[in-house]
């Protein structure tokens, strides 16, 4: 089936299914389910964590897409609130990756569609968090290396090295498709 699709995770799932087995999917229903649970958590959150989609919406739409001269107290309050909630949104990913070993990806040892979803979110949220810090809206970026060692690395001296995000950055397709476009 072909056609026009919307929603980034739907498009990634379609590509994984259409080209399986491929680097996005091992072609099995279990492999797709392992990837899908993490893709869905990226956008929806759960009863214990805020939604990445909500945090992403406010940080990108308010902070990045609103001209600085239009930032008001309400906008700044939302940016601070959702920036603080990033820690809760990232907690399940950090816990999972921290428990699965240094070379793990979200759905297993191999890169999958789940890593596309989380990788792009980490990239966008990291840039927004850094901008909020540089503009003085928050004291420190919640995504700073050392804060989430499995996701971002052990600290400033080893920023990204031996981390999940570092493994994504080492992939030429991730750099070309996500990093260079954001």
C-alpha cells in the first residue's frame, strides 16, 4: 500500500515494515512491538511520566518558534515548567538504557525504529534546553552530560562518548537526516 502518511512515528513504522528486514526492524512482530512501545512512550508518556509530546510542543513552539520580543511571563512560565518535567520524561529511557549495557539500543542490541523516534526527540529537546539555559530562563540544562549518563554520557570530559546519544551521532544517516537538519 502506498499513499501519503502523517505523524513521524507512523512514517517510520511504515518504512520499517515496507523494507523489513532492514536496519529499522528485524521484520518480526515481536521486534516491531519492542520498538513500538518505546516509540509510543516518546510521544505519549504514561501515568508516571509527562508526555514527551507535551514537553516538546511547549519548548519548541514557545521557545524556538516564538520571536524573543514576544516572550511574556506566561510563555516563560511554561518553558520553566516543562523544562523541569524533562527529567521525569527521560527517566524511563535512562533507566532502561542504563540497565541494558553500554552497547544497547531501545529495542535490543541493534538500532531500530525506536531509536529514530527517541534520537530526534533527544536532539530537539537538548537544543531547546540549551537555548533556555543560554537565555537565562533556567539555571542549567536538564540534559547536560552527567545528568543522564546512559543517554548523554558521564560528564563534560566524556560528553556523548560511550553514551546512547553518542552511538546515534556516530551513525552517518542520523547525522545527515536529523543532526544537520535541526
